[in-house]
C-alpha cells in the first residue's frame, strides 16, 4: 500500500466567506487525486508548535504559538 498526504488550506475572499466554498475546494482536491488513481482515506489535523523568533536585539521579536494544519490522506495499491 502506498500513501500520499497533501496539505489542504481553503482560500476564501471577504465577499464569499462561507463553508460551501471551502467544501467545494476540498471536493475538487479529492476529485483531482482520485482521477489519478488515488483513493481518499480521510482528513487529518496536524498541530505543531512554532518556535518564538527572538528578533535582532529583541526588536521585532515574535512569541511562539500553536499552529494547526489540515492534511488530506490518500492511498493506492502497489501493483508490482
């Protein structure tokens, strides 16, 4: 079994900010990979801690924070 994990970030504009557009973008991503022989498995949320940036002499310093990313998982049977 072979797996592929791709990031998913919905892009919305201020005039059309609703979940149906995000859902359509996810559907299009899934359809694209399925058309190339991949099978959709699931969407996973991956969280990570982004280290603080000390800046130059403390100027422009940024605090660390938690970031969450959505990853779409696909699988494909190996045909050897």
